[in-house]
C-alpha cells in the first residue's frame, strides 16, 4: 500500500500519525514487509513513475501536523485551504494549489530558525539537491513549463543566466531545500519506527526518469538527446495481448555508452540513495537492462519501435563492486526472452510472479503456485492489475473455473482469501498482496490502469477497515504458511 493511500485529514496519506498506526496494524497482522510505490515528486498525470527528480521526495507526504506543533502553521490556516474533501480519493489538483501554499507559509516562518540545519542538509546532499532545487525554482519562474520550453539561455545547466538566477533567487531555491529536509527527516523517522517492529520497507525504483526532470536538464550527456537537447528516442513497450498499439511511456532513453565511460556513476548514486530510504528495492521494468524498446520522439504510439541492447551485467557488476550485495527485486513481468531470464539468473535477484496470470486452463503457467521457484516474489496482483475481486468478477468463465478447482475456492472462505492463500502457500520466498485484496475491494479501488490518464493513483483506504479482526485473519494465514516466526 502506497503512502498516498493512507488515511489522513489533509487530502492525501502522509508521514503522520496514520502511517504509524498502519505500521502497528502490520505488526498485529504478523507482517514483516511493507511495499510502497516510488516516493518521487509527481508531475503531469500524478504518476509516481514520472517524477521531476530521480532523487527528491514528494512534498505531498510531509505531515503538516508537525508544523502545527512547531508553530509554523495553525490548524485554522490548514482548514482554510481546500486539499480535497473525499477521504477515499486524492484530488491532486487541489493538493497542488493548497498544500504548496501551506508549505511555503511554513517555510517563511521556519527559515530563520532552520538556517544552519538547511545549510548542513544542503551540503550533505548537494550532488543532487542543487540541481533539483534550482530546477524547481526555475520551473516556478516559468509557470510550470517543461524545461524544454524554457528560454534557450536557461535550458543549459550552469549557463550564465542560470548562475545569475541562482545568485538572485536564493530564497526561492531554499524553499525546495526545505521541502526535502522535512521529507527526509519525517520519512527516516517513520522508517525507524517501522523497522523497530521487525518490518522491512520495500521501495520501488522506476528504470527511467521523466523528460521534464532535473536529471535530464543537468546531465544531458547521459541521455540520448540531439544537439537541441531534445530526446531522439523515448521508452515504451511494443504491442501485446493487452494493448494493440503498445505503451508509449515517453521517457528519454539513456546513453548507455556514455554511462559506461563514467563508471555508471548516475546509477550507483541512485541505488545508493535508494538504500538510504528503503531496506529492499524493487526495480521496475528490469528487462530494459537487457534490451529496451525505443520509439522515435514524437511518435503517437509505440508501434514503430525497435529492441536495443541494454548494459546487462556490466551495470550490475559495477553496482556490486561499489555498493556490495543488495536486497533487490527485479520486476521482470511481460515478454520474456532467454537473454532476460539469463540476466535475472546472473544477478541472483528474485523475479516476480502474478497469481492473476496463472489460470490459463489449457496451459501450464509459470505463475501457478506449484511451478514457482524459491527465489521469487509472488503477488496476487500489483498496482497495475485489477484487484483480485475485480479480476474474479470479470475473468473469463474457464479461467475462473480453473482457479476455483485449482485452489478449492469457496464463498465461505471468501474468494479473495482463497486467492491470497494460493500466494501465501507457495514456495516463493516472499508473498505480497495489495491491501485492497485483503479488504475484498473491487474496481473502485484499482490503483492504476496502464496506458490511461486521469483516474489513477487516487485510491485511499477507509481507516475503519483496519480492524483487529482483519489483522488477526492475516496473522493466522501468515502463521499457517510459516511466513513469519511467531513466539
């Protein structure tokens, strides 16, 4: 369950009291992992996989109650802002206006007191924080426009005009440093609490960065750009059984040759930063490290693309050399080749399997529980899938019949619980289930429908659903299948 989906008073889940309460719930439920989505600063479409920085954290998650306690905001000031009035859905448009207004107000009151702390934080993180804070301040200056549409003299990082802006707008830049200071401070405090209960946090790392990001602006040489700093090609996936025109993600493609020349420095920094925030890291679209689908910039869909070889083990050997052995999960879903399978084996990272993909009545799917290897992570479904209730309600009858027969599903146990049981009872070393599936929620609780815009990433949980009875049911299932060592 993502942070945004937690209950809270202020329009979106955050790092406040409800996050700590959810950690308490997980402890009662006997869980030892909490998986979240990427924590980056979201832009157009509100997707956590399209962020303004590969390093910065989302200010939406900052707990405003801490500012009340410190005297930087009052409750009345917060209540005057419209942060969204639906406790079960995030309104990102209202948050963008209201929460940033409150954060700026808090900054104005805190900046004098925090001067030395912010300076120390900046110096510690300058390698990524300078470019991010400067980028966001310029973005504000140009009314939120993509950096590709800024005046030419500002499109080059460290140009004379950019340096001039930096000198003359310290306070605008310091606001963004302030947001990152509080993001990290509150997140690491929450993480320490969660870890103290014997629970690891599984983070999520998108393989690509956004076109409109400080990474592309500040490091154009490590991306496949033309002389005008415009991407030559962008990322996606080819047509398949789910999408006839493929998926056009639009993310710039890396210049892997240049990255190899500088020792994959960007990736080493990025992975190191991630392990400061998380205990385990899921890397999204892992197959892109073996071969990736690139499409000419400006294409309307992903049909006219081609497969291009990625860095393969050269990258992961370098990461291991620099950072040692790391707890990484490879998201290897989608079309598999022998080369992708070999890369996963060579890294030693566990791949992913999805129960919803298992029930082809005429085939012997690798997603069926009896076919899993130990070194795998097994999911009822991910944020990109239907909830299990919605899947069960809409699956072809022959798939549903096979699932019922295979797992001996019945209404008394609950179809959702029977499907979760199938994952928990498997040989995979790690079993993961969306909170929506434990709650038996349907289509209304789906987190994301790939290749669509406008209605994703919004779902929030009703706090009243996190009952002791639910925690006990999860705990019993976990205990039965020996997925936790209980006293």
